C-alpha cells in the first residue's frame, strides 16, 4: 500500500511538471527531457512511471478538461430524460473542445488505440476527487476508456428509456465519432475554417442532432 501511494505521488509530480510546461509553452512543447528537468529527475526515471511520451502527455492533457467536467452538472441540470442529457453532454463537449482543440483532440480524436485511451481511467484513479461532484447519470461516462465507449454509455441510457433501438446504438455511435473527428480535424487543419465559438457548436450540434432525430423512435 505504501509503495502504491508513493508511486501515485511521484506520477502526479511528473504530471504537474508537464502541466506547467503546457501552460508556459503550449501542448506541443512537452518532451520527456523538459519534464525531467523541471521535476529535477533524469529522463530515464520517467520511464519507470510512463510508457512513453504519449502516456505522459495524455495524463497532463486530462488536467485541462476539468473545466468541461465541472461544467457538466450545470449544463444538464434542467434535462428531464436521457435523450436530453445525451444531446446536452455533446453540446458541452463541443463547446470545450473548441476552447482547447489540440488537447481535446489528442485525447478523444481516436478510439481504436485502447492503450492510449485507457489513460483516462488511470487519470481518475490518480485524481478520484475530480469525479465527486458529477451526477450519477453521467459519472460512469467519464471513466470510460475512449469517446466511443463514453458515447455508448449515454446511448445505452437512451435505449433503456426507449428513445433508441438497441440494434441502432453501434451505428449511431459510429456516426457521432466520425462527426467529431471530421469537424475537429477541419478546425485544426483548415485555415479557411475559422468559426466563432457559437458558430462551431451550432454546426457540430446540427449534424449531431440530425443523427439523433433520424434514429429516434416515434
């Protein structure tokens, strides 16, 4: 138990050093050497705590989505059913994705790499207090390993309340993932695509709600 506590403490120390670098220089500036220097360790020591640079960057990046998770309870407080919660969670997610596009896309822009995305679960094991204020209706979503599973958590609740057919859930989930990747990729790579925050969220939710409406049971 003592070794586990010490390991968590040291891991968090390195994560906080990486967070400091992101704040000072930007997300793309993180390197193992920079983090080691800031933490006053040699670079080799970090590999006792992290698989690779992506592992370290992922855990550091997750610190910056706390604004999103903290906003969720207020965002969904007036929702009366799973269908409304589902739509509002996506709206909030797009809002904060726009505000920190590189960080959000680095975490949620893919789902096939299970090792990469399992860092989300590890993050909340290191910082369990950051889930305390999250309502039960969405708490389970936040510890899912990737955007695909997180979305499926919400879709399953919609199916349980008879808004979607169980048989359609995987198809809906695929559509949602491709919409997210498409519009975020466009935001990050196309200079000609420079919407305001409101324009971006409205466009993303136009596509998203069309998917929901087309599969919603009458």
